[in-house]
């Protein structure tokens, strides 16, 4: 796959996806958004891919929207809603709809849409030097890229409201304390820690993990009764997989299971 602003490579069952506009802190333009969607779709369609690792090139994860592309020129109308509809919404839908685990390694600042892109991933690790900023209000905008959906569910409505309205920088340590992310690593160890997490997930029963992700997605809008019925349905699907049969056989034979993601 040849792309300009998003690097994509697959090795040992892991699709490594790297935002690659380091000269502008990996800020989004339309082309990078389209390329990220292509990369996520490719990871979903490739049966050899069993986990995804998303990170940024250089010293930042993603600084959000490239304002050079989102600033109206004199006498010109600019529909920011169209940018959200065509650039960000498809990416967030692809991330949540990808029934494979997505590990995010936040290697530096994650601001605006970049912060919310990270929060839409499944397992988020961050450098101790990273930070998260809901920077939208500073330019007269509202949080997008799923931010108003995910952040209140992660940290609670009062904290999410303050973070979005005040636009204060949140350190990686504070993000961990509030439950926004899974783990904080020293900068030199982040890459290997994230890769090891992706390796671990890639060796697990991929279909079961994907069905778990589907269940978690649905839980965000379901009542208890609907969720119980969904769990029944998803468990039936999981019980019909080769990996379930392998897991039971390995347990009975007292050996380590060898899952194939099927």
C-alpha cells in the first residue's frame, strides 16, 4: 500500500499504522483522513492482521485539524460540518467497527481531533511526556471525532465538561488517573510496550475479541435487558469458532492454546 501521509505495514499479524505529517505535528488534512480510513479498511479485510497499532511519526501523536485547510479565505464560505462528515466521522466509525483490537501509542501531544482519535481506540498507552488537550473551544469550535460521546463515558460528565470548555492540557499521568488511558510508559519504552501489547492481542482469539468489541459498542446505548440478549447472541457466535474449540482442548490437555483467529 503506497500512501503519503499514513504509513502502513503488516508484520507478524500486526498492522502498524503511522500518522506521517511530522512537520505539522501530524495534524489532519483531508488526504490524511482518507488515507487513514483506507489503512483501517485494509487491516479489517486482511485475515492475516489480528491487531492494529496506531501511532504518530516524530514528536507528536496528532495535533488535530490542520487549520491551514480549515480557515475560510476572504469571501469564501467554509462548511466545517462537511469536513467532519467526510474526514473524521468515517475514521471513527472505521475504528469502532473494526472487529480487531486497536492499540494506540500516544507518543506526544494529542490535541483536538487527535485526542479523540486516541480515545476511540481499544487500548491506549501514552508516553509520560504526552498530553491530551480538548482544544476546540480555543478556536470557537465544539469537540468532534466522537469526543462528546467517549470522553464523558471515560471520565464522567463534570470532568469532560470542564476539559472541553476550559481546554486545559491533561498530562499522561493525569489521564491515567482519570481512566482515559490504559498505561503510561517512559518515552524510550513506549514503542516496545505498545508493540508487545499488540503482539499479546494478536495471539489471542481474534473473533472473540472482535465480538467483545461489538458488545462494548452496543452497551453504550443498550439497557440491561437488551445487553443480556446481545451477550446471548454473541456468545453463540463465539462458541461456534475454531478458537473456542482450541481453547477448550488446550485447557483439558493442560497446554497453552494456539489460537488462529478463526
